[in-house]
C-alpha cells in the first residue's frame, strides 16, 4: 500500500508528469484557466517549486495552504468523449479552513463531465501528477497522504528555559545548645508535594483526531542543592503537562555543646517561558511512516520545582534577624541551532 494516493482524471494527451514528495506538504497551488485548465504549479514547504505543467495562459488563481491544512473537497471537470481528445476543463479544491480554489471556466462546455474522488484519505496534499503539454492540462490527480493512524510529536526546543528561580521555605528547625554540655540533635522529617507543569496550545499533530504520543522535556530544578533548570526526556500524551510528585527528606543533625544551629528545609521553584518547533512523524494505516519537517515556533510556559534541600547554619554568634538565607544562582540559557534540513530523499 503506497504512502500517498491520487486519482488521475482526464485524457492521454500530452506528456506524463509527477511531482510528489510525501515528506513535504504542499503550501501553494497555482492554476491558469481559459476555456481549459491551461497550467498548474505547486510549491512545497521547503520552498521547492514544481515546473508549470501546461503553460501560464489565462486567468491565474492561487491557493495558499497553511502547515498541514487538509483538503476536504476536490472536483475535476473534463471535456471530450474519449481519449486522446479528453482534456481537463478545470479543477476545484476546498480546505478545512473554508478556502476554495475554483479553477474552472465560468461557461461550462457542452458535454463536460464533473467528478469527485471517492476518498481524500488524510486530506494532506503532497503533490500532483497527470499529463500536460503546451495546449494545457490533459489529465490531473491531486496527491494526498494515506489515512493516518498515529502521530508522534517531537518538541524541538530552541533554547533552555529562562526565568526567575527562588527558594520556597518548608520548615525551619533551630536548636540552641549553648547552655548544654552534651550534644543535641535536630530531627528532620519533611514531605512535600511539588508540581512541574507547562502549558501551550495544541500542536498541529494533536488536532488530527488520531492517537498521539509527544516526545518532550519535563523541566525541573536541579537535584540536590542546584538552583539551575534541568530537563528530563519523557514521552507524554500531550505537549502540555502537569506532574505532581512527593519529595522527602529525613535526617538527624547533631548540634555540639555550646552551639546553636538552624536547619532550613526548602525547595527551589521557578517560572519559565521557552520556544519550541514541533516536528511530526505520521504513521499511516498499512504500515508506512512519513516524517514531516518542523512547523512554526510556538511558546510554552510553566512552573518547575526541585527536590527538598536542607541548609544547616551555625548561628551561634549570629545576631537574631541576620541569619542569611540561600541565594539562587542565575538561570542558564543554552541556545540551540534552529535549522530545518530540507533535503528531499
């Protein structure tokens, strides 16, 4: 079973052509029409442009398609009772966003035939095929990907998160052992629920009505006493996430005779905003897999938390009110390359 489908309609005149690339969606369709469909040309997302099949003669019309904009209607009008006389009189293309390209002559020729394909499968246009010469287009098929079964979304982050990180105190423990001749102790036993979350608009791949898996990052604050953002790779069901977990610290801190200690239990929490460009692997019914290039950048923002961290301070000689707190280090920004590799295989 092929990865793309097209139903050629028309006659056998002219020379055969095929300009189909399943891994690159079509972003523009241009037509020229007089009494016939005189010419057609398509542009792909990487900027590659097909030749004009037929010729540039007559009224020009253009259909601009956004990334992954699906076709919902395709109709052909042909004239001529049999080959090789039969030619394309015109074509009509409609999309899910209400766009309509009507490349048909207003005056219908006597005996012309109007037809629509039985299925548009996924509706994702990836090229054209047919027959044409300098008298016009004799045969035309609109190529679309086969039916979708599953989509894998890869969130390509353009930089590491930037944002403010601050410490959130959970509990403070103090033992003043200055008047004792025996060692004392502070027992720590704290559990806290912390949440890492991020929100963004659904990616294109999540709006196709099939099952989805998202390969992305869950952002947090460094383990132990680190105060920088970190990230773990995870496979999720959505590009937005909210993950809550319990973090625990249990320990005993010895306080020598004549000393006063303060133990602070805290975790670091930060808000962030980062940009990513989603790319997609489209798994089709029948077993074919097609990789599509990155779509337009989109923002994602959220909250990151870290583990519980204990800070032990000897405050024996520190006046009350002057006990210093932990200071977060600045966030790091690690830019990454933002470049599509648009090479047709």
